[in-house]
C-alpha cells in the first residue's frame, strides 16, 4: 500500500512586523538582529486568530482541493502545536467539526515543540497503513510566543498547514519516515508561564544541528541516497540561518531549499514551519520530484521523510484553494504598539 499526501492546505496571517520596529522599542539594532537571524519580517496573528482558526483555514483549503473526498471518511484528526488556546480541551475536535469529519473518528492534540505537526503525519501514516482509517488529517500550526525584549520576539510568528494522509489518489508518496530523539532540554515553557525559556547557544550544536543531521544521515543510509538525489529539501527553520547552514552541511544547494525556506519572510511558525515549507514546495512540484524533509522539535527530536511526487498531482485540483505565495502576498505592516495589543502583551481595561 502506497501511503502519502492526498491533499494539503496552508495559511499565514496577513499582518507583519519588521525587526527594526521591534528593536526601536528596546533600543537595540533590530535591523542588525534580523540580518543576523536572516529574518526580515514576521507574521502576526490578528486578535481574532489563534491555532484553531489557523488550523481550520488550512484544513478547509486542504478539503477544497479534494471535493471528491467525503469528510466522513476521515478517521483521525491530529493538531500539533505548542500554543493551543485551551490547556484542557482539544483543538482537534473543533477543527474536525469545522470540516465535517465528526463523529466516527479519533482526534487528539499533539505537542513536541516545533515537530508536533510532523509527528501527526507519522501517526496518520500508521493508521492508514494498518487499515484502521481511510484518511487521517495532520496539522501543524502555532501562534508562537516570545517575551517582550527577548530574542524570540524577533522570530516567533504564526501560521500553519494541514495534510490529508491516505492511500488513494496520492499526490506525494511518503517512501519512508524515521526519527532521531533524545532528552535534550534546549527550550521549554512550564505550565502557567506565558513565555518560553531557551538555552541560548545550547540550542544550536547539541540540539538543532545534532538532531537534524543525525535524522538526515539515517535517512540517506536507509534509502541509499545523497542530497543530489532530491529536487527539493525542507528543514525546520527557527531562523533563516540554521536551515541554510544545515542544508550546506548535508550537501544541499541553495536552489534545493529555496521554496521550502519561508522563515526570512514570515518568521518562525514553530509547528507550522516544516508543514508550510513543504506546502510551498508542493505548490511548485511536478511528477517525479523527490523531496527531503527533516523537522526539529526542542526537547528534542527530528522526523525525516523521503517523499516522491506522483503523476496524480497532474489531476490534483491545486487551484481550488490559494497557493501559499498568494496567501503571503499583500502583507499589512504594523507598529510595535499594534503588535503588542494583538498579541495580548498590553492588557486593555474594560
């Protein structure tokens, strides 16, 4: 049984703020900070947007592209995020109801820092491959947090993408997936805390780079491939600098990661980062294109995927929903005061 992506959809909020505007408030060189991170603007959710609305919009786009799929045939919905609006009440049930997938199904929220969305894809692959469900939906979405004045404030953004996983009319076959996981506490947020903490430089070599390169090399060995065997590559992107560097270390060229690297223009969407990058790749993909994907989540782990685009993509109704480039077009730039109000950093009196 060939299990893979049957459809997908992606959404990013329209509002943007630039690093120089954030730096202006805190008396630092925000433009220089953005240049160092390779982030030149980031998305900001409006006051009425959260993980539920972002995930729902992405899922609706996903379903619009496969009108022949009956939502009642969806047997599982997983929403991966580290900014679910409820501590106790699943996001997944709300999204499932919105796309009319309920009630004969299983649903759950997933959390593994920035790789919860790809963990959901793996779970859906197992359920579909075993015959337990006909289709599964995996979503990665976040409205990520950054404390005022913290380095994360220059990168933490919002967005997400949804994937319909199945074995019929597969537009992108997932040839293999594997993971590399350790207990590496590089980034965390305890219950009740509004903003995460991070281990500074510790987040680089022992965390992000070790896990990404280990999972990637495991995949190369398992598939007997090298970077040259792939048309595209997508890596987790907490900034623009890390994925560019890790791609070069693994032998990928700038051209291979061009479509999958979105952080410079929308910031770090956390659980949405790799799903969004893959969505943009699929927006441009053609039959036979091979895609290498490796996510990363603090805590820490990486999920790697070897994907081949099939001939079915020629029949796929991609234009039934806006391509990601259109979704990201015509941004509205805001100042720090508006940003702080939208993100709830300023409490409004009644």
